[in-house]
C-alpha cells in the first residue's frame, strides 16, 4: 500500500457541486484552467483510445448557444420554464466546458467502456475545478440530448454526444449540505 493522501480523501468526502446560478465571473483564465484540464484528461481510458474531447466555451460562444437554446426550445414546443433552463445554462455562466463523448470503433474496448470513460472525465473535471477553489457544476439538461442543438451549436460528428457541460466560476453563495446516499443501503458485501 502506498502512503495515504488524507487531504485528497477529505476533499472527496466533503466535495459539493455548486448550483449554476451561484457561479459568477471571474472564471479561471487559460493559465488557471490548464491544470484542471490536465487533471481531467488523466481519467481512466481503457486502451488509451481517448474517446472524448473538450470544448472550452466562453464569451460570444456562450451567447450564441443561449440564443440557439431559445430557438431550439421554441421549435420543439417546450414549456417556457424548460426553455429558460436551457438558455440559462449558457447565458448565466462565465465558463462552460463541454465534454464530448467520441467513441471509436474498437475490437478491444467496448463502446460502453468508452462512454464511461467520458463520464470519468466529467467527474475529474468537476472535482479538479472544485479542488482548485472554483465553484463548479455538471449539467446536461435537454440541450445535451437535442441532436439539432449539438450539431448546430457544437458541430458534433454523428457518433458523438455531450457527456456533460461543466460550468466553472467564482461561487457567490455556498449551498446548504444535502442528504447523501446511505452506504448501508447502497453497498453490498459479497464474500462467496
């Protein structure tokens, strides 16, 4: 066994995503974002396929995506509240990183493992941002699943999809703690 990293474990035991409405400017600049992105890209990647990519969205890109969310929501006939949530994902955030799942054909690594690797990137990105002192949240909402939105807004290839939108900024309020899963109900010990 290697030496324990108690600080890392303490962080993981107390980590808490921040609601998107509490994330304000400033967001990390390129230099501050570099170690966060590097940490995320160290996620488990079965077979070294790298079945994901990241898009850092800021400024005019966020404005463009918020307008597209409104247009697409109206075209889909969504309720105003649901449209607003899609719009706010981009209009009310200082920085958003789209984690794009991009599975590759492989005889060695099943597609599901590649998709799970993209989810690991989302988790690592979220935790690296929080560990760096930023507020962060992982969202998807309806825009992630609207093919026209991701094609027009992000230029995804047909086999790609959004694994998550990671929002990062300066937290303006600390949310209250919420109930957490009970290990006694979620963990099974199998000995035979």
